[in-house]
């Protein structure tokens, strides 16, 4: 690390490396649980988003924006969820040209069966953390996301690109 930074302060780089390592550890556990139940991590993410969505569902665009991926990616994931009977496409009552994705009762059952083991796994990952530490960690991670979003907007304006999926 010292060679990379030419002897300058490495604290921010070390913090970023720790966040990246923690993310990968949690994501591996999450993916293992989802794949053990027949879903990719991406499909799981969409299914959880749909479980919290309004009853009439969400557009592919809104799902893509919320997940930070392309609409094309979300379309394929919704195809998978629909094939498995966990989600369905329904007409948008407000715009007949648009289609929404909505979770099915089987999808809600799937999410519920996934919730308890996930809560137990996350409790194990955070074992030894006080509630105040967990709250602080959540707060700090959300600040990282906000900072990254601001930086992304600045860089997009500076180079004339649009990073929206």
C-alpha cells in the first residue's frame, strides 16, 4: 500500500479496502442463501424490492434505478422471477403503454421463508457488535453511498456522461 500511495496517508484507501472486504463477505453469505434456494443474488434483490413495493408493482425502470443496474438486466431478472412464479407482469393502470412487475403470493412466501434464516445469518455476522456500533456502521455506510452518489454526479457533469441506468 505504501508504494501505491508514495508514502502519503493511506487511511482512506485502507478504509475503502475494509468496506470492500466487508461487502464481499456479506454478499457471499447472501448469495449462498439465495442460490441455495434457486435464485441469483440479483433476482433476490429484485424480489425483495418487489415485496416492499406498492400492491400494483413497479416499473422496470424504477426497479433498475433502485437496484443501480440497467433496465435490460432487470428485464432478464423479471423474466426469471416470472418463470419461477415469484413475480408477474401486469398492465399499469395509469399508463396503458406501460407494464409493471409485481410480486406474486408465491413470491411473498419465498421472501418470508428466506427472511428468518437471513436474519439469523446476519445476527451471526454482527455478533459482538453493540446496537450502537451497528447503528453507527449503518450510518457511516449510508454516508459513503451519499458521498459516492455526489461524486458520481460531479464526474458525470464534468465529462458529459450520464451514469443513470
